[in-house]
């Protein structure tokens, strides 16, 4: 392997120590064009500017410098990982590990190992996770940055295996280092804490952690934050969410998960299946048939379980006397499907689809009378009527 350029290696070390000193190397004439592109990419990655980081890396043509090539693989792997492209990230991070590990500073060794660990964590590979934890524990971790990365991985490792007491002891160590964390480290720490609180069922604490994340504008505006906010509100308050694909263009798998939950909540099995299959094509071991999630307990799995319980409960609603009225027929139809589009419900009542808004107003009056007559809750949501529960039967 080619000897690593001393100035370039020193610049990379400063990235983890003092970002202002790191930036000075961008104007250092001893740094060549390829090395400068790497340094600039690290800065973009720090600010979650993935497109800009990719652009800088594209400036690097074929190179015989294995260390520069390894840096390129490492950054590309982290970008793909952050965008949810886990299977594309894995070979890149493995190549980076092979090319960089022996010649990297302690902090960057932990960057390589921690990203590989988190990747296997998301892919549900316990054997690989255990091996990487062991490899991390062999490092001295003399710097705070390295200790924080190792502790985060240990915390997630014990949380994954639901060894909650051990995980809490690691959490205490992380809390003691919170004041030493930079902004990115604090955000990642809060995300880990949020996931742990959700897994333990401490939803109030999880919401407080989400509120704390708002203090970090860089994360508050991200797709991950919007995903977490939407699902925790749905899980705990049954709050509906509105999502658009363009808001998740770099995190499509989050969009697919949200669409599955949205579709199932609207009883649209066909739509839910479309997005479930998209997830299965990315992670076949995690997304099995019939909406069976094989991954770690998480916000998505809890929302999925909630919907399954609700669906099972709706099948056991109490029957009541059919008096032949429209109000009675409304309840009968909603009991069958739980949620119906307004146009479909109108057709079931009157044998034709509504011609204008006046017809939908007529339907709304029937719904209002049904609510009062049977003392039940019918919600309106995205052009649908939803029977939430029956308070009493008659």
C-alpha cells in the first residue's frame, strides 16, 4: 500500500478534533486535488449534504492512492447508509475497512467500525454485530470521540438483544459525556435514546426526547425527524399524517414504511401491499409475507402491531337490530370495512355515486344522525368515514 501523505492524514485527524483547524487544510498547497475533494466531502457529509458530497467525490478520477480510494469508499458508504440504501453501503464500507483500517487514526477506525456495526444492526445481523463490538473493544479509545462511538454501539447492541439493564448502564456513561459531544453526536445520541424509550414503551419520555431534537435545526428539518414525529403521534394519539414522496426523496424506505402504515390505517390492503413489496425488495429477510415484520422492535413494528390489534378488534363488534333505516345501514357497512371512502359509502346507501357536493352533504347528515342514534364515534379522514368504536349496542 502506498504511504499515506502526512499532511492529508493530519488534516483528517483534525476533522474529529477541531473543525476550524480542519478547514484550514482546504487552502494548504500540500493537499492535492483528490485529497481536497475528500476533505470537502467530509464537510458536506457533516452537514448531511449528500448530493454535494457525491459531487466532490465525482471529481476524483481513477487513482493508485489506496488511502484516497479508501476514503472515497468510506464516504460513499456512509452516504448510501444515511439514505437507507443499506445493501449498496455494505460492500463500500467493507472495501474502506480493508484499505484504510491499518493506516487510520483511532477516531477514523471507530468511524469505520461504528458505521459497519450500525449497518449490520439495521440488517439484523447479530453475529456480525458481535464481531464488530469485539473489534471495537480491542481499541484503546483514548479520545472522547472514539469512546462516544464505541459506547453508542454497545448501547444499541444491548438494546437490540433487550438486555435493558446493561443498556441503561451504558446510557449513564453516554450521559456523562453529553457535554463533550459535538452537535452531530448529540443528535445521534438523542435518536438512539428515542428508539430505546420507544422499545421500552416509555412514549412520554420519547416525545420529550423528540422535542429536545427540535433544538437542533439541522436535524429538526430532516426526513428522519418527520418520520419519527409522524409515527409516534400515530402510535400514541392515533393522529393521521400526510406525507409526500418528494419530502423523502433521499430516504425512500422511510416513505415506504409510512405509506404502509397509512394504507393499512385506511384499510387499503392493495396499496399497503404495493409499498410492503418495495420494502421486501430492499430487505427480504425483514419484510415477510402477510405484513410480517421480522426486524428489531421499533416504532414501525409497534405501529404495525397496533393496526393488527385494531383490525382483529373490529371483527368482534356487537351486532344490533336492523331497523331498515339509512342510519342503521351506515353502521352495518362501516362494521364490514371499518373505513370507507365517502363516495363508496354513498353508493352502498343509494345505489349510485354522488353527483356533486350536495350529495356528500346529504351523506354527512345521515352520518350525523347515526352518531347520535347509536352513540358511537365516526371520524372523517382524507375523504373517508371511519368507525372507531361502538359505545353501546341496541
